[in-house]
C-alpha cells in the first residue's frame, strides 16, 4: 500500500512539475501499476513431452505475419546444431539438448517471452510502452516506443529483440502471448498447433497444480521444480523438466522480481521528492550564508 | 393428489436414472470404487477420477484377431484442417504391440470389457478445464510419435499424414493392410556374449531355455524394449551403459554381488538341474514352473527331501500309483517311513518288516504298471 | 604586478592545421551517421540482440555526462560556496557542459531506433524507469544550462545587436529583449544554479542505477546497489580534472598563460574526492567479497585493475603531491589519468561488465560507431573553439581594465 502511495505521490508531484514547465500529461495511465489478475492465463511447457517438431515456430510466424516459409521445411533438424535465440524474425525458437544418457532421446526446449508477473521491461521502459495485461500477457505498445532498447538490457531472460536493419519505425519484437487471438477466444498459435500438447494453456494457478501433480505422480520423469513458479517473482510461462534447468541453458535467477532493487533505489532517491528538495534547500542555505559572509567582508 | 403423483414421478425417474448409471458404468463390479475414484460418492458431473489410471489399472488382453484392422483417425478435423486424417493400421500395430506389452502398450486405461478408444477419456478440445491429461490431439501424437521417433530420430509428419494441401483427391485413401504383417521374429536358441569382464568373459544365454524351461513371456523381458532396438536405422546407435545391459537379467538374477554366476571362462552347458543341485528333475518335476517349488525364499533352502515341498503327503492322500507302482493290499496302509526310511524315496528298505533276503527290487511291494 | 582576469572573446584565427584534422574527423563521422539514417542502426553498428547498447550509449552518453560534470561542480564551487577566485574557470566549464550535454542529447537521439519520438518521455511517463528519470533530468538540466549561458550572450550583444538585411529593423527589439532578460536573470539566476546542481546530482547518480536492473547480466565486480553513489562520486571526482585538462589545452592552443594558481587550488580538492570514491569502491568490493574475481586473469579482472590502479590510485597519489599540483605538466597528466579512469569505469560498467546469459558473439565497436563517436567529439571541439571566439568565455589578464565588481560576475556567472 505504501508503495502505491509513493507512486501516486510521484505521479502528482510529476504532474505539478510538468505544470511548472508548461507541459501537460496526456497519458497518466502509464503510471498505474499493472493489475495481476488471479485468473491470469499461462502456459506450462513440458520439456519431457516436446519432440522438437518446431511447428510452434511456424505457427507463431504465421500468426504474427512474419515470413514463415514452407511448414515442411521445419522438419529439418540440422538447425539444432547451434543454439538459437528468439529475434525479430522469430518470436519463438526451439533448441535441442542431447541427453546425458546416450540411449535416450534429446530434450527440446521452446524459448519465448516468459511473461513475468513483475516484468523488468515494464519497469525499465522509459515511456511505459510495456504493460501486463490482465490475461497475463506482457505486451508492447508501438505507439509509445522510442527504440531505446533499455528493455533488452533489463530483461533477465534476454528476450526482447530489435529490428536493427530498419531505418524507420524499427520495432521491439517479442512474443505477445497471441493477445489478439486470445481476446477472440482462440488459443495462442503455438499452443494450438503443438501436436503432443507439450504446451498446456490454462489459468496459471491451475497449471501450477497440474505441474505439481505431474511431479508427484512421475518422480522419475521430472525434477522437483517448476521453472517460473517463483523465479523473478513468477512468470506466466512455466517449464517442467527431467533435467536440471541450468543444463537446458535457463539462467539461474532468484525469486526476487527483476526490477526490485532498481525500483527501490529509484523510490529511495525520489521518496516524496524529499531528497532532491532538501538538497536544493541545503545548497540554497550554503549559498546564502557564503554570500552574507562576503557582504560583511566587503562592508 | 397431484403432489403425490409428482413425487412418485420424480422417484421413478430418479431410480431409472440411477439404474442407467449402473448399466453404463464401464468398470466391472469386481473392482473397488476407490481404485479409480478419489471421492466417496462419484457422480457423472464430478467423477473425481484419479489423474491417469495408467499404473494401477487392471488390464485385459484381447486377441489380436479381434482388433479392427484399420481405423481412420479423423476426429481432429474440428481442431485444424492443416493435415489429412491418419489412416491407422490398427491390427498391424496390435500385432507389434503383442511382442512387447500387449494392448495396454497403447490402451493404458484398459478395464475389463470393451477396450476404450483414446477419445473416451481424452477431450477433443485444447481449451478445457481438466488439464491433467492431454487432449485428444496430444494423446494421439504422444502415443504414435514416441515410438516412431525412436527409430528415425525425426518427426516427419508425412510418415503418418499428408498436408491437406498436398492431397489431390478429397477422399482419404484407405489402404488395405490385411496382407501386411510384421515378419515373424526368429527366436534365437543360444547367444554367447563376449564381455570385457576379466574373471570370466563369456556369458552364455539360452533363449529357448528361458522361454520353454522357465516359461517366461516375451513381455517379461522385452516389455521395455522399444521398436528401436531392432528398427533404429540411424548410424548413431549408441552404446548402452553397464547398468542398462544388466537390467534385463537382474530382474531374476543377482547381478550385483556375484558376477561369476553368469560370467565364466568358457561356454556354459545347458541348464541341468541334477548337475547343479544334485536333484534330478524327474518326469514329475520336469514340466512345472520353477516358482512352484522355488517360491518366496528364492532358490535357496530346498533339498532333495520330498517332504520339504510336499508337506501334506500322507498314506491317506498320496496315490502311490503315479510312481508306477500300485501297492499291494498288505503295504497300502503303511506309513511312508515304514518303507522310506530317512525320507529316502528312491529306494525303499524292507528290513523293517522283512528278513534280509527280501530286498527291493527283487521283491516288489506291489504291482508295477 | 597584479592584473585582473576578465572573460573576453578570443581573437585568434579559427583555422589551424589541428582544427583541419578535427574537421576531417567530423566529416567522416557525419558520413557514417548518414548511413545510420539510411540503413538503420544495424547498418553502422555492431549492436545485436545480445548487446543492445554499445559505445554510443556507454561512451557518448554515459561518459559524456560524466565529463560534463565540470559544469555543475565548478558552479557549485564558484557560486554556491562563493569562491571568487575560481570564477575564471566557471565560464569555460559551463560552455563545456553546455556542449557536452547538447551532444549527449544528440547521441541519444542517434542511438534511438525511433529518434523522431525523442519527445515521447515528456508526455509518456513511467515513474519506475530509471531511464525516464535520467532523460527528464538531462532535458531540464540542458535547459538550465542554456539559461545559465544566456547572460554571456547578453553581455556579448547588448548594445551590439546587428542583424543583417531586413532583420535589422528588429535590432532594437532584440536589444531591449536581451536587456530585459539580463535584468530578470540577474535576480533569479541563483534558482537555476542550485537547480542545475541538484539535477546533476540526480541524473549523475541515476546513470549508475541504469545498469542495476540488468541484475545478474552484470559482472559482480561492477554490479552493486551503490552504483548510483559511485557514479555520483566519480562524476564529482572527474569534474575538476576535466576543467584543468581543458583549461591547460585551451591556454596552449590559444597561446595564453596557464592559470596555474587556480588550477593548483582545484587540484587540492581533487585528492580528497578521489580518496572518498576509492574508499567506497574498495569498501564495496570488500563487503560484497568480489575480490575473488580478481584472482583469475579475465577480461573483466584486467579491465577492473586498469580502471582502479591507473584511473584512480595513480592520479590520487599524484594529486596528493604538492609538486605535481604546482606544475602544469603534472596537473595535466594527473587529470588525464582521472579522465581515463572514468572513461574506463563507464566503458566497463556499460559494456565490459554486461554479459548477457546467451552470448553467441562478443561486442566490439564497429568502425562506424567509433567514427561517429570521434566525429561528435571533433564537432564539440570545433564548436567550443567557435564559441570562445564569439562569446566572452575565457578570461584574459586585462591590464587596462579596472575590476568591476558587478560585471566580473555578471548575472552570477
């Protein structure tokens, strides 16, 4: 609650500041904290089920009007020789990790935006172009973005990508959890196409229950951990695995929300604007005293 | 009057409904309810079934001949029209399954009665409330791809179904699979393994003994072996670990403590009970299951004393005829020990009653058949 | 013999062989800049999705802001602490800050994917964003700097407004406008001066907070919650060395006598500030036990060692020696080392320390990036030279002029 108060204070103070400098804030909405709905949706990725067919990559591109190519070309598994990352031309990619047990099949891991509950990109963005939708999606607003790429610095999962080859209107590209499709009652494109339902779409809290049950029922199949349950304050996309997540190149992250430290320092410096104003007053006092001293010297 | 009739009507309809419920229940009466249901009173709306009755479920084998030959899996059309339906050679697959796990290899929820298809449990919709089991599309694909992938290491969609846009005629061609059979698997009689174990590099494995003598089912050893153990065509055929090599044997044999049980320096002769234990598996014991004698205590603790196993034998209930000798009237009523001193059933001693000149087999205590 | 220092325009010819070199460098930079606008950022830079920020942010912006700190430190010293004898350095420092911040703003715009939306933060606010705070502070501070510079413009042109052609009709109006402005600012200038110092403290520190959100992507040697404090201290620490550096270079370039006594006095302050900075830096390392990363030789450990030893410890020792402080050469070398140290620190914090979890390529600035950075520095130098020729910025000994109490600190500047 206190935090909220501070924020609203910051907002009003900023408004006053803008008033002084003769500016009007048209968009005060950017300041409102994102609402995290209890019923927000999520996806549970079961890496023990994924077969690495890469149909999700095709579906994603098709749904987002990116050049997708021939669906059958996605069966080429030679792409797995190198690790790939989502970029401006592919919002999701699947990687392959050979199994330490050589008689067993490799593990495939789909990578996309995790849709954090406390997104670092949202906190960092200079113009508030990111928002956490009630449905769980973290979406980017092309109307606001200025292309500073601070979201890319902030993201702990290294997801947002930038169109470096565009001179005009380059976009930040990242998975938007198919928000256009889901608002129309459709499934996210990748979830819909997945042949083996390695991607389970549902309410986040239901998915956590499902995941816990799976771990309990098949202790040999899964390690006892759900990635995204608590990492960086929780994410909408979560992963199950039979192997240590670090082996699958997931970054080792704590449970504190990624923007936590940064925001608390920021709010510390700007707490009710007290520190800047007191510094101002202090310097004013010093100036006045020194001037007085000098005047008395002159007289 | 009206009220009463309404009440009666309600009662009747309720009882009819309840009866119908019972009739439709897929499970046999012999099963406990809590085998499948987690709550006390399951209803149709909330059957509170356990997540996946894969492990606890009793299974029933059906003969392969009963299996439908071809099934066209076209239920997924409602979800997506990207790919054409799969024409599934069901019986061929059933035959192949029979080599490993039987029907339950795929029909893992296999209660007595009619075998259930996937769509009975797996919803044909990805947006659903019960997320504990995969939807129909997921279930189908997991069932098929897991094996197919093992031997090709690829996931070619086209090996089962073509893209709709690539099909010229609208109709799905149903191929005739009746002539196609999985080739009969040739059973080996003996396999001699050359291992890298120094104290005994040779392991002799008599396959026929395990099948015929020890009466083992194929599935008792081969249930975990995938299609890929024969079909893996990739050059990347990987060496199994030591543990995996021994896993099949260690089900019955001790592979931990004494390696020389199996690993010896020369080829092992066929199994001979008399040579190893001193007890001849005569015609009475030759064809019985090992387990009927070697029960709970494993292979230890038995001697050649009949009474160790046949604890209930007495003159009243033992029919001496099966030994090939019908006892004469004078011998019939004797206790066993009278002739078989010290439980020696091979050769009777006569000296208990007779003089020394009466000896077996010169004098018979009855009539030989 | 006592003489009085008074700022006046420099009367030397603009073009020298050295200036021509800068012109060429500036031209090359502008060519690459043109490519950036035609082909996008990717056409010129080595930036990619793993390394979203390069030297245009790490050096042009972060270092640019730090090196322009001379403006607010000397303003604080001269005006707030009222040390009259430093007034000779305030105007050059102000001009440097003015040009520095202008080019910070320009560099930011060049690095923005959508430079034409640079005004968005003015109306689209995100209170949680450190970058938003930096942006707003820099924008206001830049305005403040221009306001602080206005009296110099007024001093130069009052009574001398001479617009060409038709515009000459407006000469009188402009003149009276300037006079009005000058009078108004004379009374209110203290508001802007204090605001400038406060704003500088805010954004100099927040520039450090920028990288905190990168969390584990930053090497632990640099990732610390006291980054804002370290940035503020290092900015204050580099402020005076920058003034000394500049003053020595311009006096040499314009053939003036170095203002050694003033610079020596400045040098007295630098030592303690560097000492405090070093104490925090080492203390932070001890508390977080990051010295373990220095036991192996990696790019990070070597860069850290260079930054601390050559960039902080050596100049600190030099500034503590009276002999060094009294010789222009010693001052020049020591100041250069401090500047180098801050250069290394900003480079390390923004580029070397930043190791993304999925790093397939390593970042090294492209020829284009370096050319643009060098080009901008050259343009700054050229503009500085031009400005000191037009405006009374650099103080000369004026034998024939008696000290005028009012105009020596005209409008508090």
